[in-house]
């Protein structure tokens, strides 16, 4: 005849409750709750680290810092390890308290006392001490928390690897099924949906909506002002020379460099100079230089906009892969990608980089960015993606297509475009005539200088 009671219940009946029995089990329960708290907190600590913090940890001499970065290099495996570990600990808590309850009250008390202990007491302990408190603390001290738990999670990552592999495989299968059902939209599909749903919308509002759709796809390199167009001041300038250059520039923030523009020391805010405008040429204006914000060319503009909001800055110096100054980008540049050009009292509206000769023929400066070129002619921003290489200007595109610096009058054809080089010097293409042979341009789009 089968035993009606489970074996662990019979074991609980054999063990006689005593002070040492409750002390040991209570200690184990406390340790399990601490383990649950550490596992829950580690999830918040690791996955709330910013990209800059991770890069700093990766480059640090601290072995634990590098271990944190290595764990985050495979985020799916790290998350599955944390979830498996946390669930195993919580199962251990429930099993332990059930075992102790049966040994203390017997099987007949299960319906009332055990349910109260398990449902109310243990649930409260797990949620409050194992979830809420550690996650609040980990969010405030994420780097110390992550550094402390990195060795432990690295160990359990190896121990639980078979379970993690199964969980990740199942997760990948679900993701593929979701993708096959078409729950993701491309930028082109969003543009098509925009055209279908905004037939009666004014062109100005359509342009803003297009800007919002494209915003997340743009990199800093596509919207920045190149280093040749940066107005910067040498740190060796005396105060009178500085004020003269500021008056001519009309800018409210100017980068300061030492020796070359590749060595940016910081940014000078013109408002910081206002109390000292009567000072003589020996005034130590260098003490007013503020720390500059550097960003890579590949950074996405939507991420940069959030960085500007968080750091309360309006300007960033763009650096290339070698650390040299590649360009400059401002908050105004980012906003213009959504709402269009913003002209203030200092902008020279006669400084025309675009001229329309007829409906299909235009003149551009070679330095104009491909992003602005496509916006002016109402073209798909990805039209030159396969042939532009690393170039982000019209002149750079033509160098890619021609493989060498062309001469004046050289004609370069690409699909329905015919580019004629109007002006070139020893280093760059200065002016280009563009002719569209098959009406690539939307003739209904407005053209303004």
C-alpha cells in the first residue's frame, strides 16, 4: 500500500523541534533572504550602468571592474544567471519554511497555519527584503554593488551555464517567432505609414514628423559641423584679441585649444566674460574655461540629446577614432533635424550653400553634408548609403565615386544624378552643380535658402 504522506513530511515528524533546530533553520532562512536580496539587487545594479560607466570599468586597473564589463558583454547570459539563481533561492526559502512548519505544527495544521506562514509571512519577506529594499539600494549605489557581486555572479555563471543555455535558447526561439510575425517596423515602413495617414496634414507638420522618424537613425557624424567650419580660439590669445574674435563670431560658446584644434582644452562661455569686459589685455581669461563634453562620431543623435538634457550642456566636441577633433555639434543642430533650420540674429542668411537654377538643376557647396543635401532635395537619406563609404559630405561622396580629386568641369554620374565640379582646389571640392535627369526630386517640395 502506498504511503499517503510524502517522505520529507515523515522526516519532519522524526526531527524533534529544539532551540538549536530553530536557530539553525532561522540562520539558514536569513542567509537565503540575503542571497535573494543580493541576486535581485544585482539585476538593477548591472543593467542600470551607463555605457560610459561600463567603458570606464573596462579600462580600469581594477580586476573586478573588468569582470563587471565582461559579464555585461553577454547580457542575456548574465540576466538568465541572475534569474535562475534568484528563483532557486526563493524555492529554497519556501521549502525550508514548509519543512519547519510541518515539523512544528504537524500535517493537520497545514490548511491554516502553514498557509498563513507561507502566503503572508514568507511572501512579505521575499518581496520586501528580497526585492524592494535591495533594488532601491542597488539603484543608488550601482557601481559598488556590481563590483562586490561580480566574482560571485562570474562563479555562478559557470555553474549554471547549462540552465542558462537552455533559457537563452528558448528566449531566442520566442524572439524569432515574434520577428517572423512582423512585430517590428523599419524606418521605410514608418515613412510609408506616415504618407498614408497624413494626406491632409500641412507640409510643415509632415516635415517635423519625418524628422522624428529619421532622428533615431542619424549619427553625430551626419549632423556635426566639420572641423574646418569650427570657430575656436587659441589659449595663448590676450584678452583684447579674444574680445575682437568673439565680437566677429557672434557665438555664445567657443571651444578653446592649445597649439592645434586637436587639443581642445575646454569651452569658453561668453556670458562668463560679461563682468570682465573692461579688463586690460593681461586679464587671465583662461581661468573661465569650462570643461568640454567629448562624443564619438558614431554616437546616435537621440542618445546625445538625452546626454545634453542630463548634463545640462548645449555643445559637444566630436572626436574620431584616434582622439582628434572631427567636428562640433550643438543642441541647435539636433533640434534642427526635427523642426528644420533655425536662424537667429547672428546667422548670415546671405551665406547660401544651395542655389536652384531650375526644377532639376542645383548648385551646392562641396562641404554640405549628405544629410542636408538629401533634405534640400527631398531625397531618401539612405540613397547614397552603399557608395558613400566613410564620407558624410557631398564633396566626399564625389571623391568616393571618382576615386581621385577631379578637375574643374569633371562630370560624375550616379544613377539619375549628374554632378559637375564647378570649383576645386588642391585638397577639396568646393562647388558642385547637380542635375537630376529623371525627376528624383519631389517637385512639390518647397525650396528655401
